[in-house]
C-alpha cells in the first residue's frame, strides 16, 4: 500500500531499499512561509540499525504487511538457529541465531510466543514485558553486606544471568523484565 510522506506515523513499517524499516519517530513542521520539513527516524527490522531521512511532502512509500502468529518454541539446532512450530498449521520454521539471540534467553522450550512474519519470513519475536523464571544457580550471600541494596549473580533456567537481591536462592521463581533483563520481584505461585 502506498502512503504519502505526510501520512507516515510512528510504528508504521516501510519497505525501503529492500529493507523493512519501523518508524520510531516522526516530526512534521511548517516554519512560516517555508515548505514543510518532515523528519523520519527508523530502525531496521532485519539488521537492528537506526537511521533517519528527510522526505519531501509529495514522496510516497510502500508500507509492509506484517502478520503475527502464535508459535511454540521447540528447540535450538546445533548451528544455533531456533526452531518453532506454527500453532495453527503445525508447520515448523526457523529463526536465525542472529535474529533472535537477544530475545531467546527469555523463552523456555515448549513455550508459546508471538512471531511477526513479513510474507512468509519470520522477522521478530514479541515477548511479554515480564516473564517468570526459575533460579538454577545463585551466588552465596555474604552475611553483613545488607546495609545497602547489594545484588548477586543468579542464573535462570534458560542460561540468562540476572542480578538479584541477596535473599534469592536456588529453586525460587523470579519475575524478570524482558526489556532490561533486570530482576523485578519474587514470583507469586
């Protein structure tokens, strides 16, 4: 679908120069008697790089059609690629290691996630804001270090290392923020 530069909005996904770009910021100003100035900031969905451009008011852009599907994470292959199964068609598909590396440390095997597709290609994984994980290893707490907000290293079931308060022990379930990787609280079972 073609849209004019003046119709662009934050969150839209454009097809530009063979890449998929999500608009992260958009500003349109008309100073006095001058022509309109449009500034668009973008992030590439394939490489993750940020960029910006200044289109003319009459320029047109092709928007991308994206589809979200529920999929179950099955396993990781020997080369590091992640294998998922579409919950509706039961077809298996792969997400390349580089594409899902930062997000997959929050997903356990057989867990269901939303995967965003462009045509037939999976391009990203949508994670919830927080996830509940079990602590499989935690450093020993040093008695007397409790005067301030001291944290220690803990490893959760997916291998992710998280800084947690001294009172957290192995076997406990914790809530982890998927955007920052920070400990939020103990999980309420």
